[in-house]
């Protein structure tokens, strides 16, 4: 008891309180005797100890914003099929669902063409190849025109080609065609290199439709490119030749440009089919150059008439006949066009067979 504190009076019948709370040393817990402490009242559960979960069937936390959408609330309930009662003496009918599953989406041709057009125009390599083709066509025409002008000015032998149209056509068919073949090869081989062929085949499961969409996108691009490349070569050669240039007719120039464009378009479809088989950029370019130019040149240097005749049916010589710059007259332009169409269809068929057999592997 503190100094000066008055002792507390205890009322009669009331137990005296303890003078203070009993303190225990630090780190020591107070242990109660068994059965000591507060006892729960009658009809109540004992309070669970702290740190232990309550043993009850608690509901899971709901998903934030969950529930049935408002649009679905306006619809009717799920249609349930009712099993028909079996006919006495007959077979039991199996209940079937009244709702039919929608047919799988196979990717329409229009969407596939739009996708291929987006991929082709959005990559930098397309424009690099086209610019390279234009540069090669113009360079060949300039070099040949400068050589012919030099020979004509010096009074040399009259063997130089002074036709700007012939120089431009030859330059597109033999020089600029290398850049065009590269562009056609990259249309499909780059997808195998970057593995983007997987989403392409998932979006368009029909394999023939994939190659058809690529061919339909490439055909007009290469046709227009052939027309423009011929015009560029003719313009460049005419400027350098000057007064030594042969006169040009608009109808002849237009017909030659259309023929060159048709050759480039059909040979591009052939290269796409070869790319589906080879599936490598450099390999496809090499195989395409060998098929278009290499094999015919090797067969033409032989003295076997059968091999020489077979060489004239390859895409390169057929393109020369179609453009009017060939040095042989085995067949006419219409037959040359049919030969090129046959090569394009054959390349498409081989590419489709390879794509269907190997898929994306």
C-alpha cells in the first residue's frame, strides 16, 4: 500500500479483490490448471482458438464482376431435350440435343487473299526486291544502249542492237527476273523460316486455299511489275541511244510489256510451288534459276535434236517466244502462253502435294 493511501472498505457479503494483477517473469507464460478459465454458457459453442480456421463449410470467394450477363438474362433457359417414351415392342429412342453445333470455320478465300496481301505489302523485302528489279532493268538497258551508241558513233560494224524495246525486254527476262524470282520465293519460304506458317495454316486449314491465295496475290503484282519494268527499260535505253534508236510504236511497246508481265506472273506461281517443296529461301532461288534458265541452256548446247526440242519447252525459252525476242521459231506466242500456264499449274500441284503431305514440318 502506498504511503498516504486509505485502506479500502469491504462491504459485507462481497469478496475482496486481489491487491493487483500477478506478474510473471518475462518470457514465461502463465499456465492454467486443467478445467480452469472461462466456461462457455449453456447452448453456445466454444470459441475457437486464435490462429486456427473455423471448421465450417465456407463459400468460395466470388469472381469479381461475376454473374450472368444482362444479354443472357433476356434469353430463355437452356433447351433440354426430352426423352421420348419407348414404344411398347419397339426400340428405345436416344435423346439428342435440339441445338446443332456450328460448322468449323475453314477460312474463306477472300479473307485469305486479304491476309496475304497485308503480309506482302507490309514487309520491307517486297519493296526492296521490286526496287532492285527496276534498278537491274534500267542498268541493263543503259549499258546496252551506251554500247550500241558507241559502236554507231565510231562507225564500227553494224551489229549493235539499237532497239530500246528489245534491250529492255531482254534485260527484264534475264537480269531483273532474278529479283522477281527472289520475291516469289520469299512469299512462302520466309513463313517457314520464321514459323509463321503455323498461324497461317490454323487460320486457313485448307492447304490448297493457302497456295491459291498466295498465287492470286502475287499474280497481279508481278504482272504490273513486268509492264512497268519494260517501260522503265525502254525509257532509259531511248534516252541514251538518242538519234540512233529505232522508232517505237505504242501498240508494239504495249504488247511487249503485257507479254513480259504475263511471263513474270506465271513464272512467279511456279516459284511459289517450288518454295512449298524446298521451304528454304536460298534453295528455292537456286532451284528456280536452274529450272528456268540452267537446264534449257545445258540442253541447247548439245547436238541432240530431241534434247534441243525439249529445252524449248522450259519456262525461260517459252517466255522469250512470248515476248518476241527468241532466236528460234518452234512455236508461236499462243503456244508459249499455254506452256507457261502448264508450268504454273504443275508447280502449284507439286507445292500442294508437298504441303498436304508434310504440312508445316
